[in-house]
């Protein structure tokens, strides 16, 4: 399986990192070794001093497809949760400065934390999904799918014009503002529509 991630999909977050608003989705991938299951421990990579949490809505692919039209895109995902796209921000800034790929900043082991999935059919309104990240019990990020620059059907359609989506792939849809540093000893928890679906310990 692979992780396909969207960057810069919430205007407030684009602003906080001083990035330009994208005219098409920004995508990158993570390897399967980035997977960190709910209740797992993230071991911070030694080459970074500034790993950030990024809470995101995530979707699991249930059907193989390519060149998917937006109006059929939701047939290709059937589960939803929250995940954390852990990012070595210092390394990413260096890569950006040099015009190099972000891979080293995004793809370390455990960098894709994945909450417990719930059926997408449990969600009444895909355009009004609230989600939150807490760091040691303090709220740090609050998002709503209504604020996405590119919505889920368009993200799925866009990705599928570049690479085939396969069953089991997981799509990260971008983070709202409020990203910040995580340090050893942290407990990070993620909520979707008030339901706690993710808890990660950081070491
Ligand atoms: Mg992200």
C-alpha cells in the first residue's frame, strides 16, 4: 500500500507557513513503512530537532481505479479517520530552500499515524466534518472539511490521473492551521466529529 498526501489544502495553514496558494493540489507520497497504528509510539528521527504534528482527515481506498471522474470518486473510498502527517519541519525548510524534494522530511518510520477507521456511510455530510488534535490534553488544531481548497472527490480524481489508486491505499487530505512541534513524552490525540480515533505517544 501507499500513502498519498495532499499539502497546502487549507488557506490558513498555507498562510502560517508562508506558502503561496496552490492552483492545483500539491501531492507527495509516503512509503508503507511510515505507517503508525492507533496507540503506537512515534520515535522521533535523530536528524530533526523540529518534528511537527499535522492532523488530517484520511480516507481508505476500497477499489482500484485510475482516471476517476469526480462524480464517481466517492465509490473508491469507504472508510474515514484522522491521521497525523508527521513532518520534520527544519528538514523540510532546508529542502524547500534548495529546491529539493521533501522526502527526508516526510517519510521517516512512523510519520503516517493512522486512527481507527469508521465507515464513510456513518458520515452525514462530507462537507461538514469537524476534527481536532490535542497535545497533552490541550487543543492545538481544529479543522472542518468545509475549509478544504480541494474537496475529497476532486482530490481522488486528481491523484488518479497521476497514479493508480489501489485497495488499501490511504489518502491524507491536508492539515488546517495550528501545526506545531512535538517532543518526547507527548500524548497526541485525534478526534473526528467528537469521536476519539487516534492516540499516539511520542518518544
Ligand atoms: Mg500534511
